[in-house]
């Protein structure tokens, strides 16, 4: 299942997408500790399997919360994406 967390406003689409079919296979959920803003949480998905998601209080603020990891120029690999061995996490912007 593909889960999208985020929002759309006049300046664009700001979503973190998690492929829960990959995420549920992860034993370590390194994305939780890799995120400097601590946006991720592990909770049961729609099928009662443990998968990462974005904390509800941050879903409408991703543009700002993720800004330190997504500079305008010279972007290194994002910590949450780099930490995910299974390629379950993507960003839309």
C-alpha cells in the first residue's frame, strides 16, 4: 500500500510517500532515528502491520519541517531516504 502524508498549497505539493509493503518488512525502522525533526512514528497500518508514518501534528508542516534536509542547492541524500534500506520512502518536492 502506498501511503501519502502531507498537503498541497499554493506553492506546491509537499508529501512524504511510504510504501508500506516495503516498510513492514523492515525490522529496524531506521527512518525514525535518521530524521532530525523526528517526524516519523511506527504504528499499525490499515492491515495491522507495523509501518512508519508521519506524526499527525507534522503532516501540514512538511515544507517547513523538512527544510533543513532539503536545501535549495547542493542537496545531499536525505537522511530518512538514506536510512531506508528497502527504498520505501520518497518525497514529492
